[in-house]
């Protein structure tokens, strides 16, 4: 008589890790799979399907629900659900554990673990009388299972409390605990608080971010043109792995590598992290100065954002303001060429910006004037008289020859720095075009070796995309000025305008530009009364008859060159 083993039971196995890092360094899916396979052999189980989950099992929506749904389908013919341990099944506590297990038992599927804590043995307390009720049946291991489920939940709570609590403290101290934002990379350094993570400039991405702010400051390009310029320098978003939804440890492709968009440009420009300031929910809404240098200074950040978002640093106390136009300006022209000085000359009563408008008299005639009468006081000056005060003040200005020479030298220095930036941008553009041409040539050679029409069609689409990008970059290259400005002519213009300031500040054809030039005369915006008395605080460039060293030379000049 021959011995026959019973027919194996069909089973499903669930494997769970909390993160990719755990999968690579800790309780990996491969390790769990090996343990379950050995258990299946010793218990005569046929594993029809493995489910691998890379998610936290503490959530209300449990990852293993997908595997349970598979088991409850009669057509799949599953009798056993195998797990390594209860904490790999769920960390949601006894309630969620019971809820999941009942779904399996209700469909005739037993839940087992390789450590033998879960048992399918049932005891009937009325068996000696030959009677059975639902309430008389129970599992002797039920209490142990519930205790284990609660232990897993408590363990999860303890781990998360220690980890998240520490991370919150370090974030509030200015360290980094998350993925580095675009333009930075994380770096571990020795600190008084042990080895901690700070941000340091990314060798490639940081150049694009800094260039965005530089172009925004220059003001000669609109945002769309800035985006096109940055893309021409080779900008691409970060690439990241695309994972198999059924096996989160397996990489099936790549995502990212996109060009800069208008919306992304504005998200980057408005992000205070590029000025070294961190803002997130763990700081309770308070901006925290990071323990790293920003890619740009707070001053440059504020200028690039043009008042839409402003960072203030008062003795280490950081504040961020998102300014909106006052309600009385929402439907009015803030930059009104009829009143160009209203943002540059302050009210003598409250030192706030003036208003400009024309009131109509009884005769129907309009009387334009600068005024301030909405802050508990009254000030009003007719437009004609206001402009006359500005004119007299400008005519009274003079610049020493010594300072004029120093300003010219400083302008020449800035021009050389600008030339270097243009050359670097041009070189990056050439390198990008060369790299794309090599890619296109390699793609053509690949097509020649293929025989599948489908494969050829897909590769041809890639080739067309590369050729379109080359064409766009070559068009961008054509826009780059080939003939540079003659700096001798620029220097002569600087000298002329310094000697004839009134032509620049009074007879400029564009009123708003004229007012902007006028504002460069001052270290801080003057009040109307200071202009009348001739006592405003002038910028170093107009410190009359004084000897100035190079450290006092400002970054700009009245010509805007």
C-alpha cells in the first residue's frame, strides 16, 4: 500500500515593509519571502501569489486589504493566508486586526503566521454535552493574538514618537530632516547636537536657481523669457524612480527630467528656503533661519519677489510678509505716470507713501495734486508746485570728479562680471546642443539595427523630440547678441549724465523711469519737507565734496547701465 501526501492547500502570502530603506537595510521582502516559503514547504502549502506592500500598516486604510480581497474571491480558491508575524499584517491595534481577520474567516480562509502565535484551533465549551453555539466556540490563542496586535501598535507609537519628536526638534533648531529641495543637497555635518543634516548647494541645480534670481533682478526680461533662458541653459527637473505598484521595491522606470514651467518658476522664486529660511508645519508656522547659507541673500530674495513676499530679519527674529494691494488700490493704477513720485517721496506728516489724484472743482475743472488725508492728518500739494520742488532739488545737485571716476571704474568691474556670465551661459548652451546631437546620432544608429516596426516607431518619436529641442536651443542661440556694447561709449555716457543730471532726472521721456532714477539719489525715501529744506539723506554717490573709498560705491548707477 503506497503512502500519498494530502493535496496541498492553496495559499496567499503577504509581505510588508514600511519603506524602501527598510526593504534594503532591514526586514527585506526577500528575507520575509524565504521564511514564508520554508514554512509553506513544512506545512504542505502551495503559495499561489505573493503580495508585497511598501507602506505603513498603521493607517486606517490597510495595505493588506488588496490581498484579502483577492482571497475572498471564490474563483481564486484560497484556503490559507500566510504572514510572517502580526506586526507585518497590521500595526493598527486589535480592532483593525480583528476586522481584517473576520473578513478572511467569513470566506473560509485561515490566517496563519510562521511563529505559530495565530492558531486555527477552535474549542467548544459545550462539546462534552454534544451541543454547540456560536458563543460556545472560541479560539484559545485569541487573547494572545489581541495582545500581540496591541503590542505592535504600541511599538509603532513608541518608534514614531521618538523619531518624529526628534525630527521636529531638529527642524526648529534649523537642521534638515526631509529630502533636499531643488537646488540643494543634504549633507551630514558634525554639530554641537551630534551629526545632523544641513543643506548645501547642489553643484548643478544651484546654478539654475541663482540665475533665476539674477535675471529677475535685472528686470529686462519678463517671467516667460526668464523661463526660456533657464531652459536653454539645460534646466531639467529631478528624475525619480517609478516603482511597480505590486512590488514597491522594484523600479520599472523613471519620472521627471522636465523643463522649467512658468508655475514652477514662481514656486521656486517665492520659496524662502533659497534665502536660507525654512517654513513648514513643524515650525508652527514660524519661519526659522536654517543652519546653512541660502543660495541668495535675503535682500536679493526680497528684490526678486518685488514686494509679493518679503523676509525681514531683525536681530535674528525672522518674519515673512505676503503683501496684498490695499483695498483702495485694487481698482486703481498704482504706477500712474501722472503721479510718478508717489511711491518715492513720502508724506511729511506720517512718512508713508503719498497718494496722487485729481479732484474736480465746482466749475468742473480738475486739480491734480499729491496728498495724504486718510491717516488722521491732512497734506496736499498741487502737482505743479510738487514738480517744481523736485526740479529745484535736482538742479542743486553736483558730484565730485573723484567720485565720478570711481563710479566709472566700478561700472567697468560690473561689466566684466556680466561678460563672464554671458560667456558661461553661451558655453552651457553650446554644450547642451552638442550633447543632444550626440544623442540624436546614437538614436539614428539604434534605429538602423532594429527590425520591429513598433520599436522603430517609439524610437523615432524620441528622435523627433530631441531634434525639436535642438532647434529650440539653436533659435535661442541666435538671439544671443554677437556684438558687444562699446564700453568706451558707455563710459562717456556715464560721465555726461553725471555732469548733466537734470537731463536724466528731469527731461526723461518716461515719467515712471524718471521717478525710479530720482529714487536712486537717496539712501532712504525722502519726505516732501526734506526736499523743500534740502536735507534728505543722500546715497553715498551724491555725498557732495566728500572723499569716498571703494566700499561705499553702490551696486547701481543713475543711468541704469
